[in-house]
C-alpha cells in the first residue's frame, strides 16, 4: 500500500481484478484493445491503472455500444468497456460486493456470487406445486433507465469510501460511443455489459422492489419471488 496516494488501493486488488477480468474474457472496447494486447505490457498497464485510481485521476473512456438482435426483431443495447476500464470496475466491485450482497433478498438470484438462474428456475418449479398462480414481470429497459441520483443515494447508504463513490459516479456519466463514433451523454441508466452494472442494478432493485414489497404486503401474506 502506498500511503502517499490520497486513496488506499492495494496493488494486489488491481492484480486480483485483472485475473477475474481475464477469466471472463470479453470483447474490446472503444480502443479496440484485446486482453491479449493488454497483456503484452501487463506490468506497466496495471501499474498505470493503479497509479491513476489511487491518485483520483482515473476517468473512464466512453462505453462502446453493441446492439444484440432479439427474437422479436428488436435489439438489446450492450455497453462494452475497455479492458482497462473493466479491471478498474472490478477493483470497485471487489470492495463493494461484500458490503452489499449480504443485504439482498434470499430469493434474488441474478448476478450474485454463489447463485445462478438455474437455481431460480428450480426454486420456482418447487413453488409451482404449492401455489396455483404465478405472476411473471419484466422491467422494460431496466438497465438503461435507472435513476442516477437514487442509485447513488443507495450506494452511499452502504459505504462512505470516497474513491468507490467517485468512480461509480464517473462510470454512470461515461458517454456511449455508437458504431459510427457518435458520443451520447448519459443522464440515466448503467450500461448492461459493464462489470459494475449488475451489482448496481441489484442494489437498485433491493430498495425499489424488495424493500417496497416488504412495506406494502401484510406480514402474513405469501411473498415468494425469484428474480
């Protein structure tokens, strides 16, 4: 740990974040740099990222937009960060996830460590034998419409770490770059495809849905939700 830096981020945290990003693979971002190309100067690239994050001078580059076709003829926009930015996001995720995940509902399965969609399907199947009705909900454009102010309020409820808050705020505001190079500023949403987005979306749903359900349903009501 370098105590001369304003933010205490260990080099080991950046190294562990890189290993997780490498194992997940992923496409190149706006700089067209692959993981293999990043690794050609691995030590120097990781040091530069650590130095910038520790000093507060790290600013995320634009997010590359990729449109994935859907079965209904429409498309789903994905946001692809650069390799460096994915590692930076993983550094923050590694710090933040242990604080957030224990608070989430036991029936929340999406994007959580040690849980999977297969488990959610299995749980739903068991409950279908106990109840004669099922309500299936889908939030339209959820990732793209999350309110930044409300999300940051939720993050601050769980951490006061200045650099975590600083970089999450910067990631939320990073522009989207389309295939033709056009940059679009963002005032809401967190890109589906970014490392930090699933954790942030779960946090938002924790308060916007799970906590809301706890308030509006009587204590003796049946409430078994898999998401």
